[in-house]
C-alpha cells in the first residue's frame, strides 16, 4: 500500500470515529493492516488519549463482532487482565481506548510454514478416550503473542481480539503457543497453568500436538469463509497443496 493510500484510509477511519462523536486526529495516526478481520488505526483524541479504531473488512466480521461485544462485557467483570472497553460499536466501526502494555510479539506472515514442517500422520482411534477433555471452558480462540499485552516486566496486562471466543476445548488456546515455542516450552506453560488452577488431563499436551497437526484445516476453513485470495494461498501453503 502506498503512503497516499495509507493516508486516505486513515482519514476515512478517523472520519468514521468523528461521525460518532469521537474527536480523534489523523495527524501522527498509525495504520495496522496485519489483522485478517479488521483494518486498524491508532489515533489520539484532544486530551492525548490513544484510541484503537477497528474497521471490519467483511460482513461476516460484523456479525461475529456482536458476539464479541457481549463476551467482552462478561470478561471485564471477571478477568484480572484488561480487555477492550468498546465505546463505539457500529457495523462500520469499533473504537476503544488503547490498553496499556505492548504486544508480546509481532506477526510473521511466514509463520504458517511451521505447520507444514510439524504436520504428522497419526492414528488416534486407540487413544480418543484419553486425548479429549471431559469438560469445556471459556477460551480466547485466537491466543498468540500479538494478542497478549505485557508490561516492562513481561507480566501479562491485557488480552486483545476476542472475536473467536467461545465455550469449547481448552487445549485450543495452547496450539499457537506450541507452534511458536515448541513442545518443551508448552509443557512448562502447562505446569504453570495447572498451578494457577487450570484444569489439565493426562493427555492434554498430546491432544494439543494433534490439534497443531490439524491446524491447516482451520486455516482452510477461514479461507472458505472469507474467500480472500491471501487466505486461500495461506491455506494451500499450510496444507502443502500447490495451486497449479
């Protein structure tokens, strides 16, 4: 995207915020295009408070955002970590004051290649009773470093982007962590998780590994939903399929 196009998009999104009564400014505003569901602008208001302005990329995102708003209201009352407090929620724009902390890491668009390397052929039929949990939990659904805010002491202060939150298999929130940091670090994290009161089961990490092996299918499901060329190419790469 050229600088001119970036400026035009920033002006458009800032204009959406202003039309809702939020006086933010395009000067020194920053555009973030890394998200699959939203185009994001970081801008400040008259008092210098930084805001996050999210413009949905597609109509299906608007539908899922309604559920995310309800989830965030519940989480604000029950989590010790900060979550976004939406002050504007329309089909065209979501806006909230920026949370304190910095993302634990940025997004590497090539990270999906890891799944090709780590994919394994495994027969689960003899182990299904012990691989799967006998319970479900509220999960984030897309938990990876760019969605985790930390302070200068690397302590978690906030969690972003709850669009995929649901009551489901708790192992899902560990899949991307294991993809990025490996099985040894995931085992260590699971011990801390257990000590903090999280519910584990005997084959939890093995179950995470199998979910990791199947993750290219999740990417393919996203591509089918969005029909975006970049998502389709990402899915083909993750599945090890050539587009010829």
